C-alpha cells in the first residue's frame, strides 16, 4: 500500500510496529466482536476530528485495517501535513464489520498519537518569525518502539529530525565529557575514532566549555540550558570562529522562547517535548451497520 504522504516512512518499520501493536491487542482474539456481531455484517464509518489538528498517520491507520482484514476499504479525505479544523471528516472506512471493529482501537491509538505530535510540532514551527531560518528539531526522547512514527509526525508538523539513533552521529554530552575528562579530550577522541563521514557535535554548559569546543573545532555546538543573555554572548563568541559552526540550543525550550532565539541567530532548536510532551488528539470513528457484507 502506498502511504499518502510526501515524506518517507518505511513500510517495513510500520509493519514491525503494527505486528507488535496488534499482537498486544489481539493475542486472544476479539471476543466481544466475535460474540456479538454476526460474521457477515458490514460496517461503514467516518474518522472525524473532535478538535483542530495537524494530520499525520492516515497511511498507518489504513495499513492497520489492511493487516487485520484486506477487504476493509480505507479512504483518506485529507493528506498528512494539512491542518484540519474540528469536525473534519479525515477518512471513510467500509468493509466487514469484524475487521473494522477489531482494528479500530490500534488504528485510532496510532493516529491520535501521531496527530498529537504533528500538531504540537506545528505550534513550535509557527513560532519561528518570518525570515528566520531556524530549524525546530525533535530529539531521541520518543516512545520506545514508536520512534519512526513519531519522527514522521514531526516532519508532518513542519519540523526536522535530529539524529535517529546512537549510530547516526557523534553527539558529545555532559556525561561523555565527565567520563572522558573534558571537552577537548572528548572531541579529539571522537576525531580519532569515529567514522570520518559523521559530524562531531558537542554539548556545552558553560562559556569555558564553549571556548574549549571552539578551540577543538567541533562541527556543531549545542548550548545546553543557556538563558537568553548567555545565548547572545555565546553567539558573539562563536561568530568569531572561521568557519562558524552551526549553533543548536537545547534544554527544556518553551514555546515562548522560540521567536527570541530565532531572531538572535540560533540555527537549530531541539525540543524533546515535541514527542514526549505531546498528547493524543481526540479523533472519533462513528460506525453504522450496512447489512451483510458481499465482496
């Protein structure tokens, strides 16, 4: 099945997630549907937003039903990445009632979660003033097992992804520095041992560490828990470096700081709460029985 989205989402990763989620919900079967609903019953319904949202995950919902029963027809009416007001019909579904009812909860759980992440991300992206090129990125603070879906949802909200996993880049953080004995030592060891294709990013928590990172020529500087005045001073120091490394700000950044940081000239703002702080969006599936199912 082709996912209705312009951004990459591996069907292999989706299949892995769906296998786990459906096994969790259906290991013993759907006893209620099996006991109550006639085996030849047909159902038709609509997925409706009960609050404003940014759409993400319609293709995942479609694949959920296809995996439960390939005869179920799922028809998206909007595309991932678009804003939908409350009471928008997001998709229609039709097929054997057993398949629709059995897949309903898993499909809604994933769709609501992904829309929640996309909606929260869009709020942060919209806070970047026009003309600023600051990127809003996620972090690895994702729900275990759902990282691929949540990072896709971030993209649908207009954000960008940080490194996907521990092998995707060198990011020297406070505990690496503590164990290694200092910023310079950590960067030098990374240069000597990490693959040459990877950038070396270093987190700093003080101006002393910042000066060490600049002297060791870190490829990217992450300012962790710097207040606005400290960010301004750090940017002035970094601006003297040639070439100037990209500057990332992290550490519990709230929505109200985004515009100030962007105007100051920060290149990247990483926000863990895009994923770990997003709530599930309220989406309903309203069904009606349409008689006996015929292929």
